[in-house]
């Protein structure tokens, strides 16, 4: 859990004391308002993607539809409805981007011919299934899961 | 405009909408997206897109695009747009873009590639998707930067040529570079009419050369965005055998600086332009002229929650930085031989805009905005023939509503 918070808030600075203070505050905050914290999301990829980790800048560029090819495969980005709390949590905490910025990036991309846009799925179960069944598929889930054709993509520099 | 032409864009959108849902659902390789928007404008004194003083629905934007990637590094994309906006833009469908995109480089440090065909030119933050209501910061774009009637709108909406792009990922930021090169082409009739201020010129207005360069810096995933754009456009009027105009040249050079700060509930955006416009020829015995236009806008947008947002914008423009009140330019236009005497308010435009938007779903957006305007320099001449008789009102108000749908 502690590593989790380091990963989520590592971008705020590397000062250990500042981070420790932040973690403590969040710890207390979470104890007081347990419903306010959405589970930590993980990036999942189809097993055609062979690498295990990517820098956050690249993951952000993938979900902004700017990086479109990885390990020789055209990427297909799967997302939940932008209003879904899992999506907003993923956008803010994992990518470090506000959901409205992500939607603006998608619209810019779709209507300038740069990409085909993300594929919006209805549930995490569908996300799981579609990523598993799509070569070059990439998405996110609120809980790590074990499945033979899906793998978790770590964010570089934020895991022990 | 004939009835048949009016029907065509609606038909395209209808077919696309019918086709797109199963395509999206099936996640097939050919992808279709599009947009539809309808505006309503009501104004005091001056018209903006149709007879808005009486209430006007003359702002309709439709578009459909397709995207296909036959190989990981190669894609094909095309978009058709119909834009009806007052007397000048009658809604004839046009190819907005149609290009081949090849990614030469794709690595963890960045990527780069080029596009060949009719490509969109990034100028500032909003130019590439300027006709898509949902991507704009309001119903009407800040006209100081995204001007409509300069004779370079063709360049602004898309050029036939080559565009190269690249992005580098740095530790906390990214740097994007876009370069666009236009091949010579004849400008569209409506651009020609807007620029020459007459629909009866028998010759051709040609884009002889056009280049664009934009550098975009984004920090912390776009919390801070900074951009600088330089565009250079050269146009030439080639008179017909029997013509009342002479050969004329009208070079335009523009520098646009842009900045945006994004917080969770609030965004602040500002852009400024410095534009050099010269003219030689066109009219017998009129000396060559040059001037510097300037303008900027600043907009604060507050997100209220549940899809609601409100914004306040100040947008300002001067036709000539040495004559900001327009008196000298007006006096010159009142000379006895002048065909189009202009009031001073034709040479500047300053406006406050208060707007609100409600994103009912990610696809539906409703907007309302009120503009308090001083000046008419960026107000469509085609909707206000009285401007060429030194008419029009300096202070006026414009109210606009718009519904837009994207798919």
C-alpha cells in the first residue's frame, strides 16, 4: 500500500520527508473517508506486448492516442465511460492527467485524422475480455487479475 | 444554393451515424466518427452569421471522417465537412482533410512521421479542429487569433501539401514540433470573396506559397502548455483577360503565442497574434500598403461539476497597431474615389464573452454565450453590406446558443 502511494504521488517530488508527510496525511484521510479513495488501477496489455514496464510519459502518450505503435503492434486503447470513477481515478492517479484533458486530446486526435480514437467499453469485465482478445490491446483495471492472455504493465520508476 | 445541395450533407451524416455504431461496437479496422452542431444567434444592430438581428439559425456544422490503418506505421484518414455560417459559407461539403500518415520513428523517447495530402495545420491550440464545436473553447472561436475572412482561411482550415510532426518525451515534459508546407493552389470561392471583398472578380486568387511551424511544450501531462506558431502565406491574384483588378500580391506573416494552465476545476488560456499584412497591386493607382495587425484573448474556464462549465473571455483585435482607434484608416476609406467607405469601428474589435456549457453526456454538448462587442473588424462583411457604406454600429451585443453532438 505504501509503495502504491509512492507510485501515485511520486511525481510531486522526490523529497522523502515531503512524501512521507503526504503519505501520512493521506493515510489519515483514507481512514476518515474510506469511500473517497478508489482502488489503485493497473495498466493492462494484451500479451502481444512483450515489455513489462514503460515510463509514465509513454503511458500517458498512449492513452492520449499519440504513441500508437508498441513492440511492432498497432495499439488499440480501451477505456471506460469518461464519467466512470475508475476512469477518472486512472486518469488522475496513474496518468497524472485530468479526465477533461484526456477527452480533449481524444477529440483533437479523432477530428484531425491522427487516430481512430479510443474504444469505449461498458464494464471492467468487457475491458478485460477485449484487451485479452485484441492484439495490441491496452486498457486498465481497478484490480490486478491473473489471466493467460493479459499482462500488467508497470509504470517505470514508480515500483520497487 | 439549391435544395439538393442542402440535402447532401445531412444525408452524409445520416448514413455515417447509421453505419458508425455497429462499426464502433465491432471494433473493425475502418473507423467512422463525426459531428453535428446547430447554432442560434441573436444580436443587436449588426448581423453575425445570417440575419441575427432577427434571430438566425445560420450556423450549422457537419462532418464525417474515416480512419484506416492498413499497417502499424501507416494510416489513411479523410474528413468531409459542411459548414453553413451566414452569407459567406453556404454549407457546400468540402474535403477537410485527406492524407496518408507514415510514422518513420516510434520509440520510448518519442516518435515522428509525416503526412501527405490535404492536411490540417496546427496554429495555436484550436486551429486543427476549428470547425468541430465540441473542441472549441466556446461557440465562437476567439476571432483575434482564429480569424475567418482574411483570405487565408483556406490555409487555416487545411492545405494540400506535406506536414511533418515529431514529439520528444523529456523527464517531466514533452516537446512537439509540427511543420507544414503547402503546394500552390487556387483558393476557394468563398475565401476569394472574403479577401477581395467582391464576388464578381473574374480572375483567380491563388495560394502561391505557405509554410507553418509550431512548437508545443507540455509540462506535467499538460498542466502547463506553451506554444509558438509561425505561419507564412503568400497569395497572388491573377486577373482574367477582361478584369477590373490588376495582378496583386498579398503576403501574410503571423506569429501566434499560446499559453494554457490546467487545474482540476479551472483552466486559464491566453493566445496572442502579431500579423504582418502587405498588399501590392489589385487596384490601379493605389500605392502598395503594409500594416501590422495585433490581437489577443484571455479566457478563464471554471468547471462546476456534473458536466457544467462557465467561462469568461476578453478578446481584442486591432487592424493596424499604429491606428488602434481606426480614425486614420476610416479617413483613408472615405476618400472620394473609394468604393467602400468604412466607419472607424471596422478597424478594431474588442469583446467580452460570458459563456456556459453543459456536457450532458460525452457526446452531447449544449452551450450559451453572451458577447458584448465594441467594433466590427472581425464581424462578417457578407452579413453586413452596410459596412461598405460607412454603416454599422460600434457597440453591440450578440447572444448565441448551440447544441452539438459528436460520434
